[in-house]
């Protein structure tokens, strides 16, 4: 029996991964962790937990809650920055696998509240790494982001390219996470895999993301702010593809790259047990087309407010997923039409439309 920690299970990706793993590994123990902060509507976070059998009235800080739906799933509310409580959690549970998805998300919000990103994404991740240092897991998987590519315009974005020019504090913290994980892999022999997610969307998605925002504003008959006249291209990646790619990597911790050349260093691998993968759809779509699909599936037109590109935004993203395919024989493939329709169907049901 293994114990698997998933941080961020009240969040979008973490919720879906917990739902997948409790079924995929019924003989293993899954522990979910989240602080349920109010960056966006907490009612959605509690609804996700409720879907997993974790009921709001049972949740309290640093108290385990047993899922009423899955016998192999427990949840604990904790802040990543709470050094002593995180250390005690690792000391008591001795996790076999750690999947760290919790973070302060959002590019534009980092312009308003930068300290939240340092507290959660830097200090919080350090506490996770320290927990792994003193209680070594078989594998640490952590969420990075396509935002690390920053000013890089070479397309598609490859894990073998350097990522030294972030355009936002959020992107800088995710790049920092990769560097921190590499250092701990080297110093304390922790097998580490970083996953650069590309614009994840789907049912139970985040309300601060474009797709959810667009649908909500259309229903409310309010104008939608369209940056860069809708010409921004994003490698929208359906949630099921992200979960499939992540789950396939769990039992495949990275090996040392015996051919790693310090005179021509490969950023995607290392002389220690460290590896980076992109998880993206490898098929960028203009935001204007996303809006057209949402209008189609909602059966309602949007009112548009065209604006210039915002500070910290990048014009386009596209993932090179060759390494993921070579390693686990998988790459995302859900079409944008199917994915948006699934999201809108969930959105209507969740909002009783």
C-alpha cells in the first residue's frame, strides 16, 4: 500500500486528480490538502470537495476528514506556509508519492497581490521540499506552468529551451519552483518531475479563467473584456488529458541522464533524477474562436469590449509534447469543440441554467 499526497484538491486540477487516483489505486491511501483560500469563490471549492465526499461542515484546520464516498481518501485543511504543520504531516504520514498542485494562481492577480505568490509558491513549496527531504518519497511531481516560457517566441515551446525571461511574477515563481526542485533532487536525491501545464480547462474549472469568465458574463449579459482584440492564442488543454498525462507519470520517476552535458546543459533533464514535461494540446486556438464556441453552445451572443494586450501576458502559447509521448506514450488530443461543449454542459448544470 502506498500513501499519495495531492496538494490543492479543492482546486481544479487537484480535485480531478484525486477523483482519478482514488479509483485507479483503490488499495492505496490518498490524502488531499488545501487551504481553501478566497482567491476565487470558495463555494466552488467546497462543491468540488463535496463531490468527493468531503463535506463542508466537517472541515476544520489541521483536522483529517474522511471521505464519505471513497474509503481510501482523506482530506486535511492546511496552509502551505505553515512550516510546523506541514513538517508534522510529512513526519506522520511518510508519503510514497507527493503530487504538489497547490499554488497561488493567476498572472494578472500577481500585479495586485505579489506577496501572496511568494508566500504560497516559494515559501509553501520550500516547506513541501523540506517535508520530502526529511521523509523521502519515491517521486515528487510538482506543477509548473507554460508561463515560465515568458518572452520566448520560439514555437512550439520546448522543454529543451531555456526559460530565463519571465514576464510575470507568477511565471517567475514557477520557474523558481523548477530550480528549487532541481537543487533538492541534487542535494537529497529526491526524484522530481515538473509539469508545465498549458491553459487547462473543463468541467469544475476556475472562474478566473477566460472560458468560465466568458460564459458567466454572457449569461449575465455583461460586456466581456477581450485583450489584444481576441488574437491571443492559447494551447487550451482539456482537463482529462492533463489528468491522464499526470497519472501516467506517477509510477515513472525520472532517472539520471547519463549523457547530460555540463558544457551544453539540457534544461529538461539532469545528471540527477530530475525531469520537466510540457502537458499541452499542441494546437493553439485564438481566444476569439473560444468565444464563438461558447456563444454557440450557450445559444447566446456576447457583448465585447476590445482592449490592448495586458502587462505580463504573452501573445501565444504552444506546447511541444514529444518528450511526454516518448516517456509515457501519451499526448493530449481532445478537440477544442468537444472540450468546450463538455465545459458548457457542466456550467449549465452547475449554475442551474
